[in-house]
C-alpha cells in the first residue's frame, strides 16, 4: 500500500507561542485521507518549567489536558527521573524540551489492523526526533470526539466517516496497541485524585517508538 503523510503547519493552540497544535493526515494512493493524528506540542525551559507552564495555562482559562502530566510526572522541563530511566532518556537541565500530547489518533475502519496506526506514530517520531516525550490520554474516541461539532468541515466529514458509535476501538484494544508500539503505562496513585480517571495514561519517546521499526 502506497501511503503519503502530511504534517500541516503548527498553529498556536491558545495564547502562548510555546503551545502549538498540529494536524497530521495519512492518504492512500487515491489521495483519500485514511488516518489522522491531532497533536499538541509544548515546549518547556528552565525559566518556565512544567509547574510554571501549567499555572500559566490554567490561569489563561485554557482547556488543559496537560494538567496531570505536568503536575505528576515532570521535573523542571524534563520527564521525571523514573520515566527518563524507563524510556532511556537523558534529561537536560539547560536546554528547552519539547513534549507532545497525542490528542487523537484514528484509522478508517477498512484500513485497521494493517499497521497504519503504528506507521503514523513512527513518522511522528521521525518528524520530532528531538522531542523528549509523547503522551496519550487513552480512551475510546466516541467519548471525546463529536463529529458534528468540528471547527473545520473536512474534519467533520472525516470523523463522521469513522462511524464511532459502531466501529470504535475498545479500551482494551487501545491498551494493547499502545503497549505494542513503544509506550509504557503511567500508573497514577489514586490517593492523589479527586475522582477516578476516565482514561489510561501512556508515555513514549521518539526513540522508544522508532526502535521497534529498526
């Protein structure tokens, strides 16, 4: 299967130029989009570390998906020492670090179980090889995507075509997928939570994803 991938120009997610969003589209040989990823890139530095970045995002009334990651498994501008060790990452206290949130990853039903989801992640890892981490808050897509409420018309058509009600992936299938493609699960101490999480947290590095394709 001949696939092409397009990384659209990153745009500011909210008020800050260190928080960007980007759409990634995979097309088949006929030019039809058959898979899509939506990501957010967050750059942290020693002057505005994880906690300070979260405080700015929170005070700006942004929708902060980064709340748990930035407060629980970051130290300064890096991942925690434990996660760095698990992912074989060398932290750097001097240089800024870019971290990626995988907001959504989807493949058209007729193209699933053909390695396309892994292909998207590998291309993302190549594109952002110098990023330190990739985080996903994993839950079935029909729980957080409303195909009829997309800002852009082409995304409305794409997500409607996924038939999320009848052809979605289960939580178990998502769990197995992310474990298979280079992510590790981050277990949150429930004592730190006001209520149970509705999602699972997985973290990878570009290198942990790419080593599976070597």
